[in-house]
C-alpha cells in the first residue's frame, strides 16, 4: 500500500512538472512571436528612417536612435529565440523519461 501511494505521488508530481514545462514552452513561444513582430516593425521603421535621413527629413541623431531601437529589438528577439529553444529542449528531454 505504501509503495502504491508513493507511486501515485510520483505520477502526480511528474504530471504537474510536465504541465509546468508545457506551459513554460507555450509562454516562450508567445514571447518569441511577439519579439519577432517587434523586430520586424523595428526593421521597417529603420528602413523608413534611412530613407528619411537620405532625403534630409531626419537628422543623424534621429537615425541613430531608430537604429538603436532596431538593434535592441533584434537583441530581444535573439534572446527570446534562445529561450524558446532551451524550453523546447527541456520539454523534449523530460518527455523521453
């Protein structure tokens, strides 16, 4: 009876851990999607800013600020991408046991 209870407890804990990992993976995917959209928008903004700078509409400082925003968005995207793959790896590793 004790061994049976311990086995049930183990199974419940494993199920909770699996659910937590699945939730973390889902959240990582959502964050990655948002970061990718932000990066795409920042890239478009930077391309527009470059054209405006070339046409004398934007100053060099304005162009650099937008470029900095673009680079920050790229950095965030790459961090979210790495986190997503890390979560995916953990999820796959745990599901093999």
